[in-house]
């Protein structure tokens, strides 16, 4: 077994790039076109916006159960660095181990089915062999025997999977965040939220509680069935293509919000989109919450005229409380000024896919 990062022949696709320091992260033209732009209309208000997580348009981030894109190797290297600096970014309470095995099985089976050229899974009873070619991993282990893995099952598989994860235990008529890993989160903390109930960890979100959104979402999720996952979008803004915008590292990234000018805004300001998917797990009955982060600079987004017009209108007209919660109220006027140059005033049709002009 190897846990070293050896992209080898995958360098042409899973290229080397950084999400810190010199920030060499970028999206290829192909990846810009498949970016999950979160606005299907010219305004925005917080909503549950759940839909079934079923295979979507070919080439979109919905095509496969777990999207693997050109940033895979770089994101996994960045995750390993964050966990080396702060192991508390990954925690699992003792009763969540079975849920971790459920998640491991879900991810391994999905990736082996959807990306057979990169991942494979062989089963001989409880003796499994997992091969992750981009990361150079070839590992045989015993399913449900934690001693045969180098980490707990949730940490082992999520060190190889883009996106943050929480595992939520259902009891007392609500959900409890009792396990999680987060190295690409938008200003929230596993260490702070671990063990919290549904309403406790969603308490900071403005307006949504008054609208009853989280009450309805909880009612919906408590009925979530195994084999019928759901998904939704969420979004925020980030200066620089920085995955790790955690409260623990705010002194490093918070001051960058003061660095924007009209000259550098297109390069530095990034739209940060979360594709959030939820799965009911079969043995533990827990719910796995996958929070997959995508980043695109304003310069990259402006290459799609429909997105350029719509982003200007959303940022210009958003409720101030939401602009504050999403972390860009300070730079909102500068962003509106910069985006206005790309809004030609034409109407935009519903939908987010770029071909829907």
C-alpha cells in the first residue's frame, strides 16, 4: 500500500497547482464551461432548493455521483497539508464509526463505477482491494475492521475525495453533526460544530430561520431514503483561490479582503460554489452531507456572457444581511462597479447552463 502522492502519467490532467502562497490555481476553458454557476435567475434569496441527485447533463458536475475534475490531485495535496497542521479538522465521535464505513463503501463503489480508468474496487467477502491510480494508492483491507486502515474509515476515504463531509446521526427527532472533515469550508469549524444539533449549527444563517427554511429542510431530510440522495447549491465569495477559509485560519485570509482594486478584482475575486449532496446511509441510518467546493475567478466567469450579466445583478441587488453573511459586504460596491462593465442590459433566460443564453 502507498499513501504517497504520485500522479505520474496523470500530470497532464490532474496538474500541479496551489491554493495558497503563489496561488497557481486556474480553471481550463473546459472546466469554466462546466462550473456550477449557482444563479438560475437575476436575483437571489436563501432557499432550500433541493432536487434529486440523479445523473445530469453529460459534462456537467452532475454527470457522476461524485465529481472528479482537473483539480483532484492538487486538492488532495492541499487537504493533507491542512490536516497535518490541524488534525482537529477531522473528527468522528465513537458511535459514528459504522457511518464512516458506510461512507467509504458509497464513495469507493461510486468512483470505481463512474471512473474505472482511475479507480477500482475488488471485493472478496470482507477482503477488499482499493486502487486509486491518480494518488498512487493500492491497498487491501478488511471491510469493517478499522485496524486494517491507516485512519478511521471516514478520514481514509475523504482524504481521497474532493469536498468536505459531515456525518449526521438521527435521534431525538433531529440531526446531530457527530462526525466531519473540513479543509475547504466557507468560514465554519468542525471542531466548533461537532456534537451540535441541526438548528444549533445553522444558527448563524440570517433570514432563513425567520422564513422557516431550516424547519422545512429538517422535516424533508428526516424522510430521506437510502438510494434517493438529494442535492442543492450554496455559494459565497473568496478573495484569491483559497480553499481553506476556516475560522481557525482567519488571521491569514481575512485581511486579503482589503486588497481588492478595480485593476486586480477580476483576477483575485472568486465565486465560491458548494454543490451539497445528502445521502441516507444503509447500515448506520446516518446522513452523509457532501460539501463540494468549486472556485472560479471573476475573469473566468466573464467569459460566459450570460453569467456576466447575471452575476452583476445578483451582487447589486442582494439583501445586505446576506451580503454580510456571505462575507463580501465590504467589497460589494467595488464588485458592482467592476461587474457593471460586463452587463449589456440584455435579458437572461432561466437556467444556469452556459448554452442557455
